[in-house]
C-alpha cells in the first residue's frame, strides 16, 4: 500500500520534532518535509509533493492563512490545522476551515508529552482526510449541481409540501462541516421563516467562533444555543461544545435546552440527541439534514425523524470531505434523499416555499 506523504509546517522546533517522533513508527505515513514557516513550505512544495499537510496558523512571515491560500492555489491538498485555542486563534481556525482546511486539532486539548492520545487523533484524521477528501471548490460544487443527480431512496416523497408545512430545520455535521453549513445557509435567501438547529462537532470554544462567523456573513441571527431560550423563527442555533443541545416543549412554546445527559456518548453535543428530541416535538413537520463527518453520530436520530415522517436528507459521497456520518445513516435506512452539497439549499427552498 502506498504511503501517505505528510508535510509539517510549524515554527516550533519542539512541535515539529514531537510530530516526527509520534509518527516515526507508523508504517503507512512518510514525513517528506518539515518547514519552519510558510515560505519554506512553498519553496519545497513541488519537491515534497505531500498528500496531506499539518499547518500551524500563528507563524512569523506570511502566516498560516496566507500559506493556506497558497496551498489551495497550488493544488488541492488536505490541510489539517494544528491550532492553539485562544480568543485570537479560534476565529482564525474557523476562517481557515472556510478557506479550504479540512479539519483541525486544538493543541491545548492534548499534551505534547502525552504522545499516545495526540498520535491517535492525528493518525485518524490523516487517514480519514486523505482517503475521503473531495475537492469542494466553488467550481466543483457547481459541477455537482450539473452532473450529479439526486439519489432518491425508495421512500422519497414525490410531492413537495405546501408552504408553511415545515416548522424547523436541523443540521448535523463533523469533519468538513463548517464551509458546507455556510454554503447551505448562504443560499437560503434573505428571510428565514423557521428556526434552524445545528450540531457541528468541534472542541470547546470553537463553536462560539463558528457562530460569530456565520452571524457576520448571513442575514439571519446566528448564536450559540443557550439553556431555556425560545426556539424562534429567523434564528440559527449552534450547539455549544460540552453540552447536549436539545429541544423541549413548555407552556406550548419550544425551548432550546442544554444538558449533561445522556452521558457516555462519543460527542457532546450529539446530533442524535438533537434529532431525537425534535422528532418528539415536530413529528413529520421537520427537515433533517446530515452532512459530511467522521463516525456514526446522527444516524439513529435521523432514523427517528424519518419514522415520524420528516423529510431527511444526506449529503452524497462525492461532495463529502468524509462520508462516514451520511453513509451510516443511508445504511440504516434513515434517509429519504441523497443530494450533492450544492443542491441541498435548493431542496430546502422547494420544501419551504413549494417552488
């Protein structure tokens, strides 16, 4: 099996050496170069010809974001950001994801002295993004609309519902999710007649930066979900890391709720928890969407929505960065329609307005 060619970019000699050390015994990964800054990477890109790059953002010289822009212009290579979370770096990391980086690791979440934990997550991400990454440029998304038809499951409805029928939209995503979510939301027009709830897997602190970025780029209000707050039309709610995000009905109103229960799930917030809570409230009057991501979260919740008669959509493999979450939902029979990323907003508008 061909080895994965990895290039490391970090101004810290300790970090570069730590990554080399933790991957030294991995037989399927070959470190082809380690650069101290963006300029050194650019000077060696053609020679190193990496399959994947780990990139620090806070570096002297041209910096991480400009380095990322150059990589994306050179040719598409999966880039994993190695970020240190702070009030400065969290928004920068979110910006990097929207400029083409496929995933990130928060350095502060792992001790560089604890090689086993960081090694495992880094290797998992490298294998996932190299095997599953697709070119999600604007050109590719446009082509997906033209060339990739909707893959309708047998249960897909053939008649679009009347305007006003659907009462909420729920979206779940993980790896590759932030730019996919923004693309969908940007294409919904200038008004939003119903609320949207979103679970995007991220380390603590990054969901706030994600919500702030969306709020700055969209005509709708976007915020992190809060406990005991009305779930209102025209607002987009992002589940904060560290709490499950769910919906409850109280006094004939629907509220967002943050909870530590259930324990033991692989993600908090969990897409499954949000979807399952909404299924009990809205029944069939909901649109459930599962986007690119690693793992299985969302498949059982989407199945519960489908059993209630909700319209369930999964992003197709061609436009996913990682096809794990949509794939498991499709295999579970939870999906009514499989769509390329560029067609999902179109279907939402058809469902909402009957056009």
